C-alpha cells in the first residue's frame, strides 16, 4: 500500500519535472555547450575559452558585470538592512506614542453615556445633568492639578446595547478619555464594559442593577446603586408582608434589568410562599401589550409586578386599568419617575406602588441643599437618577484625581 502511494506521488510530480527539464535545465545546458563553440549551422567548430576571453575585454560586458556586482554586494544588503531596521524603529515609535498618549496632551476627557433620546430620554436627562453637575464642581480643581483642560464627552446610547458597544469602542479608541460615567440601562452597561474593561478604561454606573454588571470577573467596572438580588427580594417581601399579596403575575421587558429583577423576585417568592402564577415577557419599545394583559385578566392575580423601565411599565399600567383589571400594580425601580403619572394617567396611577432607591430629599438639610443646587444648575426637579449619577461621577472624578496624584 505504501509503495502504491509513493508511485502515485511520483506520477503527480512527473509532468512538472519534465516541464522544468525542458524549459529550464535543457536550455542552460545547450547555452553552456554553445559558449565553447564558434560558427553557425554546419560550420560549427570548437572555440575553447576564446569566447570568454573576448567577452571579458568588452566594455559593455564589463559595465554590466560591474552593475550586477554593485547591486548584489551593495544595494541588496542595504535594502535588507533597511527593511529589517525601519519597522523596528516605527514599532518602537508607535509603542512610545501609545504609552505616553493617555493624558500626555493638554486635554483629559471624561466620557458619559446614557439614553438621551427615545422613550427613556427623561431618565437620560436626569443622569446627564447629575453627572455634569459633579463634573463642573471639580473641573477647575482637576485642571489646576493636572495642567490639562478637562472635557465632558457626551454619548447617547438610545437604550440600545448595540449602540452602547459602538460607544465603548469610540471611547477606547480616544487616548484622551481616561474614565467613563454610565451607562444607565444594565444591558447597555454590560455590552459597553465588555469593550472598555479589557482596554483598562474604567467605568462607573449609577443605575445598572443587574448582577452581571459586576459579576463577570472584569476589572474597572463599578456601580453606586443597589443590585437586582437585593432590590427584587426586598420587593417580594414587601408584597407578601406589607401588602398581604398571595398571588402575583410577573412581567419583564426581556432586557438585562427587567429579566434580572423578575428572576430574583421569583426566587425570593418561592422562599417566602408567595405564589408566582406567571413570568411573561414583553418587547421593549413596543406600545401594545394586549397579549400579556389578556393573560393577566385570565389569571386574576392579587398583584402584577413589572420589572423594567418606565416607558413600557407606565403603558402596561394604563392598559391593565383600561381592561378593568383591579390587581395591585407594583413596579421596579425603573418605574421611579414622574412620567408614570403622565403616561398612565393620574387615575390609573392612583394606588400603584414602585420601588424607589432614591433618598427622601427633604429628610436632611444636606440633601435639600443638593436638591437646590441641582435645580439651579439643571432647571429640572431632582430625582433618584440624577443623584445616583451625581455620585457615580463623584467616584469617577475622585479616581481621576488619585491617578493625577500618582502620575505626579
């Protein structure tokens, strides 16, 4: 069998070998024979080395020989050396530039990302104004300390994880961006930080509660808010102990935040004897939830819990009440906004509950003073999103200050 395989291999090589012999070796041998002869046709006679002696005295041949030797001995080695040395210098230069580019110029950029347009635009505006307020309060101090101009770079993620990835790539590619504040939505934060963290660009979020934000083993991602596995179980216990609810229908927006909330709620409900009759998903950014509303009507639960953000949560509440469903409505912290009343309607919102992670602003003079400053700088009423992103920015700017100190 091995001998047969060997013969097959030689059979494949044979045509190429014949062609090489005919067109390469045969002409070379013939040229060598002719160089020792003189005359043409039938008058060919041996010439010995006479042809070589004559050509060596020819001026044109001498010039051609000189050019060939010069090219081979001088130019080829020089070109090879340059081809090897120049890339080394270029790579060394690029490496030095990359090493010194961050903060080496006259500008330090602080990146911000949040939903500044679309259905969650109001939340994004609060996040933006809270972060910008903290930035402006420390801008002059950090500029004096660093000798650089500080810039606040704004990015609109539209609550879209794919847009968040693009923002992460944009921030990483700019060597002047030294820290990021954002995102608001957990799905956006998870997507973007998968880009920024491996590139060693730090990120601090004020509102991303999904456990995966900080449980993926990535360095450089922080949050200043609660997690789903704290908020949702507390909500489940509130429903059972304070509201006396026995059966509950869960609805989530199938995003990282809402799905994580409902998953943690269901796990706690199973522990405390609260009956979860269903956990259904709706499509984020949709406006017609009649399918799930009909399921709620059929189940007739004591309460409906919504895990997700206020645009869909407010519409869901309105459509539940329009259907005549009287089940208690309980929303996650994503519903914590005055827009709930504006979208669902005052009558429909009456008696609804939602979890708020923001402090009672009138509970202390310090908080009330912050509220006054926020309203003065932004022209908007303070809410939980604003203060949490103010704190997120404060943490990010403090880390930047420490980095400036460390750099001397």
